[in-house]
C-alpha cells in the first residue's frame, strides 16, 4: 500500500522481470490534493520582506498569486508556507515555497508557473491607467478636473501595476476625476469638455475582485 494517495506513473516493471529488493522502484506516486510552488528571491527582496515583517507592516499570512503559462494574470490564490533559513552565497538568492489547493486537479507537478507575492499589509489605494500619468522633472503627476471642469495639477506617489492598472499610493481620492487621454494637449488651469469613461474593463474589475 502506498503511503500517500495521488496520481500513479507508468509501471517500470511487469510480472516476470528480475528486480532488486528495496533498490528498484516499481513506479512513482505524486500527491495532487495540494501542490507546492518553489521560487528563489534575491537578497534585496528578502531584506525588504524581512523589514516589513519586523515593523509589523505585513499581515500574519502571506498570500501568493499563481498563473500558468496559458493564463492571463495570476488568478490562483495560495499561501506562503516556507522560507529557507539561509541565503545561497553563490546565487545571492533564498528559496521560498507556496502551497495551493489542487482538489480539482488543475495543477500537474512540474508545470511552469508565475508567482506574485504580496509583501505588505492591506492598504487603500487608487488604481488608474498609466496613460493618465505625466512626468515633470522626474516627478509623477496627473491632471484632476475641478467642479468647473478645469484641469488641476496634482503630484502623485505611484506604486506597482496591478492587473494592468497603476497603483497610486498618495495624491488622489476615489472621488477625483482625472484626465486619461490627451494629457499632452491639456494644461493646468485650462477648461475642457470631459467625456467620462470607465477606468477599467469588466474583465479587469472581475480579476481585481478575486484578489480582495
């Protein structure tokens, strides 16, 4: 009887073959109820991650998002469950592992996957299209419409991208209306005739909802 349940590979031998006891494997079994995804992180990422944990800026659990080569984005949610106890001095990386539920058998051991880790605690932010962001002497800004439909310069602090949208850490409120298209033709203080448009498609909104 196998010590685990899972998917069995082909039989290496059939009745009548000569084998050596405890040496020659008859077949292999892989557990598929859950799968592990291994990855290597560089020293810079590891040190930042550790600092966030020490300062209480990271949640108790660490969600990890996974995407397969035929998928867009990282739709599968798992949890980090292991970080090695030393950095590899030859590569300057440290090994980590995340676990994912696989009761429906969608993951096959050995598959290539993309992983995205959440390295901070939950915080509120605004998501906008990258084309709405301008650069002024190295600083990032957007143009916000006031109540008279005049463009107002607003400096912003940006974060990474999420599902194709740019995270704005500070500088914008969710009620703000911003110029998305034609940014190069609008100047601060100029009046415009705005045409409101959704910031994201229904597909993007659905993908974001899965990550809450």
